[in-house]
C-alpha cells in the first residue's frame, strides 16, 4: 500500500474528508518524511507550532462536517512568502533572522479560507535569483533524483526546495514563485508539475519581491489536477495589490476544454538548436495534441537571446530598486565587519549573484543609460507583448520544452553569468508577456532524468491551459520519483 | 564595455572586492542584454486587464487592528524610534 | 533693496500636503502630532512584501488643484521611483511622478503693483513625503509617521522677479489650495513648504546660474531668503566672481551651502513596477471644486475700485469672502464698496474677537442699506453692528424701536444746531478770532447732544453756514 504521504493532493483530500486519516496523524507522518529527507536540505524552517494548531482546527472541522476545500492538507511554502510570526528569509543572510510581521495574501487565504496546513518554509535561490538553488544562504537544496546516477543534482531554481520537496513526498503541494521560470524549470528538473498563472492572477502582497512586473505566485504539485485544485484557492483579486487583476475566477479543477480543433504552435526555429533527447520529448507532446485532434502549426519566434536580453535588462533594474529597501534600519542583519561609511552594512550581506544583478540594474537605470537601456527595455517588452497578442489570435497554445536540458550536477560550474542565464531560455517568455504557463513531466532525457514540456496560452486563459496539461499528463508515459523509487 | 565601477559601487553603497571579476561579469551580462537592440519597440501598455488601481481614503491603524509591531525586527529602538547606527548628517 | 544692475529671476517648487486622512500609497494615518511610528503601515517601514495602492482622494484633490491652476490634466500619468539612500526613506526610493505628471502647463493669477499677473506653472505631480530624522545626544532616530504622506509638488516656471511677487504667489497659492480643500496650508505643521530657485542677470542678457534654496516654510521667510540670496549673489557678481550651481539651505536668517550640482545624486528614475499607469476617466478628469477661488474674489472686489492688495484681505479669508458675496446680493457697486470697507474694518475685528460667531447676512445687508441711504450715521452703525449680531434682530427694527434713525432734514438739523450753539457764544467768538480747531469741538458737542443721529455730512454743512453767517 502507498504511504499516505506519497499520495497526490486530490487523493489525500478525499481520504481526509472521509475521515480515513486524521489531519494530526498525517501531519506527524509528513514531519517524519521531512526528517528522513534532511539530506535534501529543502526545509529551512519548520513551522510545527502553527501546523499543529491548524491541524487541530482541521480535525474539528472535518468531524463537524464543515471541511474547507483544502482541509488538513500539509503544504510547503517557498521562503519568500510572509507567514506571520515565522521566519521569512528569502534565503538571504540579510533576512536570516527576519520574522514576518504580517501574512501574505495568498497564505492567509490558504490557511484561513481553504484550511490548508503550513508545515514549513522551503529553500530557494537568494531573493529568487538563480536557476539551481545554489545561491541560498542555507546551502543548496538537492534534487531527489540524485539517487539515479549517484551524483548530487540541482533541483533547479529558484523554487528548488519547493520542487524537490514535492517530488520527494515531504508535502502535497508547495508554493513557489515564478519571475522567469522559477517554478517551471525546477518542476522540469524534479519531474513534477509547475504552474504559473497569468500575471495579476494572484496577489503579490506579502511575497518578498524580486522583479515586481514579472513576479507571480506559482504552485508545484505531483499532478496537474493537484495544481488546478491549489490554484483555484490561490487566484483572486486583491484590492491591496495595485497590479492584481479584476477578472472572473476560473474553475481549474473542473477545466475540461477539448483540444479538438485547437491550434497548437511550436517554434520550429528553436528545434534545431537543442539536444536531440529534448527534441524527442517535445515531438512526443506535439503528437499527443495531434492525436487529440489539434492542429499543429510551426511558428517563428525570435532567437532565445532576444527574449533573455529584455528579461535580464528589466529584472535586474527592478531588482536593484526592490532591494534598495534592505537598509538595515527597520529590520535586516548587518555585517560585523568595519567596511567604512560609504557602504551599507546590510547590503554587504547580499550574495554574489544578487550583488551582480544590483550592479547591472544600477548601470541600466543610471541617467546616462536610461534611454538606451532601461527605457528601451520597456519599449521592447511592449513590442514583444504586441507580437504575442497578435499570435494568440491565431494560435491557442504554444508548446516547447521547459528547459533545454535535464537536471545538472551540483558541482557543475558556469563559465560566466550569461551561461547560467540560458537556463531560463524557454521560460522567461511567459513572464515577459504575462501569460499563464505550466511545465508537465513528459519523459526523460539522455541520462534518464525527468524532462518537462512547457505549455503557454494567452493571458487569463488558464482553463484552456490546464485542460491541455491534463491531456498531456494522461498520455505522457512518465513515472514520478515516488513511484519510480518507493511505490513500485 | 567600460563600467564606472567606483561610481556604481558608491551609488549602490556596496563594496566591490573583486573589481576585475565584476567588470568581466558585467561585460558578459551587458553583451547578452545588448541583444535587445535587434528586437523592436512599441509604446503600448503591458497591462491588458483591469487592475486594482485605487483605494478609498480610509486610514487603518494596523498596530491595533492587525496586531502589528513596527519594532519586531529592529535592532536599536529608543522612545518608539528606530536608532540609526552612526551619526547621519541632515539632508 | 535691489539695485538696477542685477535683475532676478525666481522659480518656486512648492510642496503642499494633500489633505487626506490616509497616506498616498499606504493606509497609515496622516494625523499630525501622534506618537512616533504609530501612523505607519507596512509600506512606510519599507517591509518586504509591502505594496503601494493609490489613495483615490489624492487623485481627486490633485485634479481639482490642476483645474484651479488652469492646468492641462493628463488623462494618463504614471508613478516613478526616485532612488536615494537616507535613513528616513525606508524603501530606498520616493514614489513620485517624474516622467508623466498628473497636470502640466497652467498659471496662477497674482498681482504686482496692482496689476494682475499670471505666474506660469510648469507641473503638478503627486509624491510621497519622507520620514523625520531626529538628532539628539549625537545619535539619529527615525520617526516614520510622515513617511508616505501625500504631497503635491507645484513647480512654477522661472517667472517671478522680486521678493514681494514671490511672497504674493505663495500666499495666493496657499489660499487657493485651502479654498478648494486640497491642502490645509498650515505652514507650522509643514503642510506647505517651498524650495526657491533664484538667479541674477543684467537687464537684456540671458539668465544667470541658478541657485536652489531648500526648506522655506512661510511667505516672510521666502522674502528673507530671496533678499539674502540677492545680496549674496550680486556682491559675488559685482566683485567679478561667478555663481556656482548649488543647493543651499535656509535657516530662517541666511542661506547656507549644502551641496553643488556635481555632488547631486543620480536618482535613477524608473516607472514603479508595483503601480500600473494612472488613467483617469472623463468623470475623474472634470472633477472641479465649485467654491469661489480667492484670486477670482480678489479680482471681482478690485473692480469696485479697490486695490488688489486690499481686496485680498477679504479674498483670502474664506469667512469674509462668503459674507461679502452673501450679504452683497442685490447691492449696487457703491453699496458693495461700503460693505467691503465694513468687512475689513468692524466686521473683521468683531469676528476676530468673537470666534465662531454667526452673523445674519440679511441683517448685515440691511445695515449697509441703512448706511448707504444715510438713514443712520457711521457712529450709530458701529453700535448697531454689535447689537444686531448679539440680539439677532433686524437693524431696521432696532433703528425704528430705538429711534436711531439719522436726521437728514436740513431744517430740523439747522434748528438743532442753532439750539446747541447758543450755549457756546464764548467759543464762537474765539473761533471767529482765528481759533480754527474749535470746529472739531463744536462737532463733538453736537454729536454728543444728538447721540450721533444727525447726518454728519449735512451737520457739517449746517455748522459751516452757522459759523460763516455770523462771521
């Protein structure tokens, strides 16, 4: 029999509701799992007091028959969400001791309205800047698939801890955040589902910002249905986030739009420049859609670097601005070193990658460069957005790989920053245009590690996207980590 | 590409320890970023949806209503004020 | 004070606190004088995860201000981050409108030497205030209650040429903002502050180098700062020196050096990615105040033949100008003139002594009519003013009841005057011998004997005749 902790979220939801397992028992088992997987370094804080209080309430509610939608389901939270009274570090030395003085909009709703249980905070790249979870001040999170070839692998990033924890069965779903692929790329590396809705769908209030006009909450789960159930509880207008969308809420759990007659586009010009095993997985996905009666059409997109350039230009500038608040006066750690009065003792604690991005951002924003750099970035983003608005008049879905490769080794060294930024080549596009996008496991790469397929549709068309993802998932012959190694 | 590292460092108030490495990294990043010139431009808004642009003029005392402690994470507090490390000249 | 050799050009940047209950982007209270750091919201402390949301009242009030200053309102404006590091700015940036302000290109009518002048205004933008740094015992402490308070920055063109003119501008602006309710204008509470830009040049030559003076919080200080700068700059120029482009600070006596242009920071303005552009709908765009604007009141009163500067006494005082228009309904220009003179005299001093007193404006109008029709004398009117306010009775009624009506019948006056004058033969003789000042003595005696009921103009005439005939 499969351990309860290894079930999918929609399965445990039913078992909890039926009273077959108490939320308290389940929680104990989850913490046992976490304990057994300490080597993965996924949890940077365990919120046990909070979790058991919540589980008590869930227990009572289930007993009284007024269970909420996620009653008693243990959830992991990327450490950039503020959970009031708990540490919220963004995995940075700067915030290593920072106790959240208020609660993020999303987590508040998940605990209070949906009845989910907060088990702990998950490892990530510092301030969400990175694609391998190696910039965390708590050290890297490890991909559970490392077992496969006996070599430590990265889980991807920046939501690496979230993806790894979901894959390893130490939570049923994990909150992530996605600025340029931070949910989808680690999902691909860990063989789980990573879903980012349209920009504006989820409130950003109480999420520690990286680049405000790109950041969006995301979810990592072991199935598309689980992602849909979670996202139904996360989406909603927040009048205290000015960029939050006033749009009707979708119903993703029941999304079931037929792919018959839909037009699926794939950037044919990208196919020639990536690894063959990745191309094969891609073709497999396209065939699934063809079999479902969709029309498959080649489309032409710009080269990768065009999108990456706009993404890195704008996000570094926004990051430089967003991180200016860590002045160390109202909060934030300081270095004990004497560095002179020209420098800030809190900024000193930023990691190398964060500093690099701040410098790049400052350079782009400085008055002598503004029009040639930052403002050009804004206008180019607008141009790309326009192109895709036109494209989505003809195409329903754009399909390509989530990442150009499988998870890489923890000790893999990038030659330079730009090389590491190419980890995001496929994912940044959705953030540039505000589209919903999802990574669904589709198969394995040349070393037998998971590969995800990336689906993207026009903004606010999540029901279509989730319907498509459910179809791909059903037809992909992929076996996730738990079923590959534990529940055979 | 020449970077005014000293000037950037002072603007950022961030010390630079490995100047050459930073210079090389920034050059490398700007090389990627400069691909942008070949894309195209437009001035349309990127917001294609209705946003929550306003709030009513209702003050909220979060210290009372949301049990907020402004000094929860502050290192030095005196007379309900944040103490700044070192003496700051007036602006 | 100014010599002919150097002309000055003045521009102002006025920071007016928008009168609201909560801050521009946070829900913190704007109430003055609270315990430190008790009016703070998450955003004001620059906490991670805190987001700005625009206060609708600020938009309405900025639009109203734009209309009052004859400006073009921008349907689309946007908010930008202006970056600098200072302990009382926890976000590391101020939110302002650098690239696309809410209103542009307008003017405010003021007067210079009794002529109307439209001072050109470049822009109004909304922005957040910073917190307060308190220096004591060699340490710095931060109170963030002010942080995030909404300000309108009103920027003029370099369009003024003297200390009086600039001070008048500031006073007219202050009254205008107060009248439409967009700023309470209390300078002691820092609700209105000005930065001064001033340069000197020779007549006919191009403008000189501009010096900025920060931190001026009253019209009088503005005059002082301008005069100080004029002296300072002209003496440098006279001795062949050159003016540095610099920022100076006014300490209520003199301006002191703060920084030069070269030290000035690069603010790295960028559109705030947390705030979508502000797009006003038609209804929001036409949001106008329906109050009488002080400068219009001033112009209207001046049309009665009153100097603009004097008319301003009523125009800038909301209560007086309300009284002027209400009580003035149906009055002709001569009567309005009488009303105006009474307003800046007895009425104003009565109001000043009796805070919050209610004056029946129909009764006031009747008092003015009694005066203009010469039914009562000025002396009677002075007492009557107080009496009708206190008793809430119609002056017509009081005049009739108490028999205060002025005697304007020439025969009757002649009789009364000769009756009284019979008692002063000795003085009359002295008068006739050249003691001219005794005329005032006679008038005094006549007024006292008649409780001021005689028409003073006719009485004077009759007295002249009386003294003259016998001469």
